């Protein structure tokens, strides 16, 4: 079975990619992933806040010696020995590139346009094969409209695009009122691919202590449905690679992603739960799924369940929605010994 695919212009041996997370933050684990057959890896994010904090600290270090006797060089901190988070990130990227043969995608994570975006260039110079820009943001300010948020995000994408010549993927959440339009805007601003979707971490509340409980829970396959639907809606309608993140755990999940039109599917929770060897299992499952259709390459099946040939996807979605509700109501009514209302 030819599992190969193309993502962001990169030729990959399969659609199985490790998404940004703790697993890709360690060189030994990255090697394990490659040994198990991963096709590409996305490193953990370098966050805008970390970069900005680094820069403030470096400025403070510079200023520490100010006013001291210039002959007393001991007053001055040794800036060369001061490793920032961004330095550490670049070191990890360089080491990952040296350790692996599969493409290494670096990740920047931020929400506001600004000088920090020049770090994209440093990641490129350190050997990243592509950059994934994560626009994670919870728009909580009542004075900021959806249009404002979108304009700012598009500006940010444009700034990163201008800073690099390697491919750029943009990872987003699904909370836009007209996501298809935003998707097109992201591509127009310079995204070569979209990664659907960020998982919004939902902290819980302790009812007694009234404290917020940060809750990072691993996903399950049922969460695949949201990115699956949007992949199916966008496939063939925008000029960009499509990656699915969230809810990919099994070979069948990957198969669904391909049918919807994804070029790659990404995993973090499954790797954290089952370890890197899980990759080979997923690959086997994917292969036997494709074999049952007599396919010799998974590319033959990509997008065959997308909405590409649906002339009015909005009406199609509403029809499915109404159909689902009506079916359920009819079944319920029959269990009550009554007809539909
Ligand atoms: C512990 C943890 C750390 C993560 N760190 C990052 C990160 O640094 N940057 C990022 O873009 N996504 C990060 N993610 C999100 C994952 O890349 C992925 O999009 C998300 O977990 C959904 O995929 P899954 O269902 O396969 O877990 C993280 C996820 C987890 C669980």
C-alpha cells in the first residue's frame, strides 16, 4: 500500500504526523517516533509570551550594570552565558533536525502581531522544514469584535509569512462565526496549510474551594467529528493543505480524515496514552482499511467523502441536522406509542 502524501509541499511517507506536544519535546522520544514510522513531527510551541518575557529579561540584564564603574567588569552579567527560552528552543530544533530524517515542523504560538514574529526567521535559519503558527486565543474582551480578532489574526499570519520562505501552516480553533471565510482569509494571508482544530482546554471549578482546576484531559475519538466535518467542508474549496488534529487515535480515525479530504492527521493524546509503537498499529489498520477497497494508494480514497461535489454545503448541513432531529423524534414517539407530533 502506498501511504504517501503531500503536506505543505513536503513529501511524506504516510499521513501520520506527531502534533505539537510533550512527546516532540524530547530527542529520545522523537527518535522513537521515527523508528515507529512517523512521517513528520511538529515540535512543542515557542510562545509569544515566552519570547516577549525573554526580551524583557535580557534588557534588564543589560541595564543591571548601568551606573556602575565601567572598570569593574564583574558588575556586568555574562550575557553570552544567559540562555533564553528561545535559545533553548532553537537548540532543540537543531538537535531534532540532526537526529531525524523526517521533516521537522517548528511551532510558534501567539495571538498578537508584533516584533516577536521575527523568531519565525530564526526557526527557519535553524533548519525547520516548515512552521506551524498556532493562533490559540480566547476572545474574552467585550469591546473587541469578531471582525477585529480576525483582522488581527490575519495581520499576524501575514507578518510570519513575510518573515519566512519555508511553508507555513496555521493552527486554529473552530470558534469563528464564518469559518470557511476565515479559512480563505488565512490562505490569502499566506497560509500554505490549515491545522483543524485547537482543543480549547476547559478548566473545571471546585464547588467548595471555588478554585479553578486546570484540566488537561487527553482526547477521545469522538472529538474527531468537528475537524472531520470542517475538513469535508473545506476540501477542494480552498487552496491549502489540510491537517486534522484532535481526536485521531486509530487507523480508522485516520481513514475518516482521509475520506474527508485531510492530507495528514496528527496525534498527541494517542501517543501520550499508548506510546510511540502505537504508530505502527495505526499504520497497519490504515493499510487494511484501504485494502478492502482494492486501493493501491491511499491517495485514491482522499476526499471521496468530502463535500467537494455538494453544490450547497450549507443547505446540506442543515438538511442533515434537521434529518437527525426528526429521525430521533420519530423513534422516540414510536417508543411512546404515539405518532410524530
Ligand atoms: C500536554 C499537551 C501539550 C500540548 N502542547 C502544545 C503546544 O505546545 N503547541 C500546540 O500547538 N499544541 C499543543 N498541544 C495540542 C496538541 O498538539 C493537539 O492539537 C491536541 O492535543 C489535540 O490532538 P489529540 O486529540 O491528538 O491530543 C498540546 C497538547 C497536550 C495534551
